[in-house]
């Protein structure tokens, strides 16, 4: 993408896990210490139990906000707008069968 420079620093939340709760979908996102990969585990909703490890990209926005995106093994695409300071998350994702979802919910540090 023109004008986009590669990230040269480690994701500030690398090495930590966060719970997202969108009501109809709950998950744990465990950001690995390498700052490039994470493991997601769906803990509630229609795909409960699904898990995968993916490489992600991130950009820092003003304040505690970050845009984080990845593509899952089945082709699903996921983008989060996570405000770690306000503990809020917006997600936009497309399933392999082209269903598009927009969800909003809570974001908190996980003890798992």
C-alpha cells in the first residue's frame, strides 16, 4: 500500500492476552511476545472452541487505540479497532462464505 511504512516496533500489548465480549461472540486474543503473531480462541458463540494462530498487522491511533487485522486459515478476514484505555473493541469480519459482521463490546486483560 503506497505511503504505508512497515512497523519497526513491537506491538505494545505483545505478551498479553485480552478477552473480547461482543455478546453473541466471545474470544481470547493472546498476542505472542514476538509482536507479530497471536492465538485466538473463541470462548462463546456459534463457533465456540475454534482456535488458530495467525500473523497480524497493527497501527497505533491517537490515545490507546489500535487497528489490528489478520486473515484466518479458513480465509475469514478480521479487523479490530481496540481502545485498550477505554476497554472497548469494535470488530469487522468477513466469513469464508462472505457474511459480513460488525460487533462492539468490551475488552479486558485476561488472566488466562
